[in-house]
C-alpha cells in the first residue's frame, strides 16, 4: 500500500489521461469551445499517481495547477490533443479519454483577426468534423492489451434511454470501458460531485454512487486494474 493507504496496484504501469475541453480557432483570438473544467481528468491523474502509476496528463485549456508527480502536456485544439495523446500512448498500459474534444472545427481559420462586417451582415461559419481520438485508439491499440476508456455524458430521448445510447456508443467507439454520466437534469459541468455507471465491452455494468470525482476516479482505476489482472 502507498503512503496514504491506497493500493499500489498500478505500480509499473504507464497510463495516459486526457482532460479539459478543446478550442477550435476561427482566427487568432476567437474560438469554438466547451465548458469542460478538466476536474475529472485531474482527479484520475492524481488517483493513478497515488496508486503507483507513471502518469501523462494531456490537458486542454484547463486552469488547474499541475498535479504533483504527473507529466503534464498542455494543448489547445483537438488536432493537438490527438497528436499528444497518440504520442504519449505509445507503449502505455491504459488511456482514459476524460477530455471533451470539440466534434467540429471551422473549415477555415483566418490567420489575421476577422473584422466585423460594415454592412451589418454576419458571416456563416462552415465546420468540418474532428478526428475521433477514442475510436482511433480503440482501433489501433497503442500496444496489445492496452485498456482504452471513454467517457459519455448522455440524455435519454425519443431514440433511447441513457444506457441504450451509452451501449451503442461503446460499441461504435470500440473501447473497453465507457464511463457514463446521466446529464438529463442539465447538471455536471464544473460540479464537484459525479454519479456514473461504468460499462464494459463484455456487457457488464458497475454503478458508481454519487460521490467525489476522486471516488469515481478510483472506481475507474479499479475497473482498469481488474482488466490488467485478467489480461
Ligand atoms: N472523443 C474523442 N474524440 C472526439 C470526440 C470524442 O476521443 N473527436 C471521446 C471523448 O473524450 C469521450 C468519448 O469520445 O471519451 C465520447 O465522447 P462523446 O462526445 O460522447 O462522443 P461522440 O462520438 O462525439 O458522440 P456525440 O454525438 O454524443 O457527441
Ligand atoms: Ca461529442
């Protein structure tokens, strides 16, 4: 056991965690972004260090101090996030995609600051899809047996329940574990606490009671460590 009593079940393991939300620039000073705080990814990084892992944290636009004992790589865009995660993941034992990459980026980015139209008109911003990092990692596997974990914030709708959407997403992405937050109430972003279910690719589900992001982080590493055991 570690200094604070946590198990050192991740000793000798290298894990990569992504955190925060990406920015997609329209021009040098303006971007499309999202409200991801990075708190869950940082909690995952701290929990993994406490359990003995070597941790690389790829942080997109997070205003939090670097956790002790963690290698932090700072990025802004989804393209940068992808390159940093894929680079750090070479030889890693697990990758957890807690970051919120923007689904789209502007088709064109102006190299100079865009001026407001003098005739009162507004520009139309055309978008294109960003690469899906989680799907790529799941498909290419940085090394055999590397455990790939995704996150999903879902709401139920006419097409299906939260869990049905989550199951479909896990299958579509091809990851090993999917941590699902029910955001039907419109909460979660920037909140201190989290409530989740961890789905695995074999069809299993682990309910995580409402608790701290640190508590959820430890449950996620429990599930990852269990997969290391079984191979
Ligand atoms: N993700 C990723 N690359 C992207 C988008 C998402 O790696 N371009 C990862 C996220 O980090 C998260 C998981 O995929 O771990 C699920 O993200 P989500 O936005 O729910 O998935 P999408 O496929 O974008 O589906 P949705 O239409 O619900 O946004
Ligand atoms: Ca998305």
